[in-house]
C-alpha cells in the first residue's frame, strides 16, 4: 500500500507533485477543516412540518375524545362487571366434550369451511370481470369504468351480514344464504383489490401487444392477468381466510355453519357447549391459516 504522505506518492500527468510535503499536508488539513465547518442550510419547511404535525395530533386527540364519549367507553365498567364474567367462565369451564357435541361441532365447522370456500371461488369470475372493467388501464371507456366502480362500491358498502339477512328471507335458513352473501360481498372487495393491482402493472408487455395489433381481450389475457397473477392469488388466499371467519358470523343470523350452533347454545345458556364450539373454531382457523401459508410458499 502506497503512503500518501510521502513527497513522491502523488503524481499527475507531468510527474511528481513539486510542492513540499509540509505544504501539501497543510492544504489537506485546511480542506478538511473547511468541509467540517460548512454550515448546514436551514430547512425552510421545518416550521411548517412541525405546525402540521401539531395540528394533526390535536385533531386526532379531539376525535378520540368525541369517540370515547359517543361510544360510552368506560374501562371501569369491566371492573364492576368482573363478577359477571367470572360466573360466565365458571359455567363454561370445563367444556362439554361429549361425542354428540364434538360431532355436531365438527360437522358445523366443515359447513362453515364449505361456505367460505364456495363464497370465495364462485365470486372469482364476477370479481375478475368487474376488476378488468373497473381498472383504468383495461377499461374500454370512462362510462364502463364508472359503472364497474359503482357496482364494486355497492357490493363493498353492504356488509356480508346484511346480504345474509336478505338471502335468509329469500331462500330460508341454511348455508345457501351464507354462500350467496359471501359471493356478493367478496365480489366487491376482491374486484376492488384486483383492479388496483391491474392499474399498477408494468405497461411494457401491454404496449408491446398493442403495437403488434392485439385487441383488448388478447392484451388482458396475455399481458395484464399473467403479470399480476401472483398478486391476484395472494389476495384470493387472503380473502379465503377472511371469508371463513365471516361465515362463522353469518351463522349467527341463520346462515348455517357452526355459528348457528354457537348462537343456539348461547340462547339456551349451554355455555360449556359454546366453549367446545369455540375451541373447534380455533382449530379450524389455525388449519386454514397453515394451509394458506403452505400454498403461498408453493406459489412463491
């Protein structure tokens, strides 16, 4: 390694630096001092940022105070109600592990799983169609785009439990009403997520096919969808997880599954049976999460 402090260590195109070593050393020290003492330019936006953050924090505090008041948020009520919760747990523990209860719970859990599965898979073509029509990069025109976005917004705005109540009155109690409710709501949510993924896709493959004379359908089928297929699959698996949990809640309004059994056990004050069903639900959710993680790992 060459010592940079020696008189002949630095050369240029005309040979060694003719200046004495002491002068070069002083010049380097002066340069370092100059760099170290250069003032940092003031940030003209710093006061504005500080004021903005102060205003944001103040607004959030006010909103939370209003929310606490509107929702009657009183943590001390938990302390005063501790005795009631203790009595509830005393009646629920130990759970009822009789074969009849476990068999009914497993059957209801499978029904809940099937509701979530069908509600996810049957909504795929509807969500994909609305996603293509509701994405700016793939929609034929502005009118079609606005109509598709309005339909997606409607399906997203109406909760799945409201759809379940509507379909229960139409087709009666049972899992079919839950499947129909999840199809409607999941179409809106998944279509919105898929359309946003399509809008963020790399436009290169689409432009190449468009230059080659491909029509809109060919561009979507051969460029847009293949480019976002991993994202679409990940979002689909996420929605499947959510729909399995949602199908549990739908059972509380008569849409079948283990949620219906939980509702019945609560109404008849069979809290030990309810706890057994909740344990089965916990096992179901863990299995679904592990299966989804395994599928994501295989597709990655």
